[in-house]
C-alpha cells in the first residue's frame, strides 16, 4: 500500500490520491503487531482525517504527526 519513494516524492497513501503527503499517520494493529511496532501511512491535508478515522474505526491505535516526524510507540 505504501510505495518506498524517495524523500521528494512522498505521496498520500490514500488509494488514487497523487497529492504530496504532509502528514505521517502512525498506527499498528494490536492483534498482529507488538507495542514496539509502528506502521506509517503518509497523508495529504485532504485525507489525513479519513485515514485516521479508518484506522481508529478498526480499534487500531493511531497517532498523527507532521510529515517525517516519527514516533517510538503508538498507543
Ligand atoms: Zn490524499
């Protein structure tokens, strides 16, 4: 779902969106990931809320940070 693009081509992770990302959506699936595991989606301004709510709706812990700002632990 996430392309491993270079730092200058970081696109939103929303399917079909080609906008440059401005947010990191940090999350994990507690059923398969340990607490130290952090998955990252990239999101543009338009889709950051969609992606966060998508994950939160599945009861996944989510932390949104500015693009490139990573977190050690989610939830
Ligand atoms: Zn987008």
